C-alpha cells in the first residue's frame, strides 16, 4: 500500500527482533566455538605458573602463534583477530 493510505510499508514489525536474535545467536556461537582455544591458552598459562613449563617469552609467542593458526584454520571467518 502507499504512504497516503496510512498503511506501513517495508518489513513487518517483528523483523528487527528476529535480526537482533540472529545477531545474538551468532555472537554466542562465535564465543562457544572459541572456547576450546581459550581453554588451551589457559592450560598453557597454568602450566607456566605452576612451573611445569619454563617461563619463556619466545615459547609463549610460538605457542600463541600456533594456537592462533589452528583457530583461523578451523574457524575461518569466525576466528578472532589476534
């Protein structure tokens, strides 16, 4: 209908709510997909703090680079930029 008749044009009123829900779902899914990588980083940090692994900036850098590569390879566009 036209604007002259007073009927709304465009998308129904519930569409913005659906897109917000979709965005919230995508954000939740991205965080859930990143959890294994965060857990791996936390385990490495705990191992260094407990003395099981040496506290080395070079080793930590190599570890982080490797985890980031796996994250990008497995998650693709959903991977976080680090």
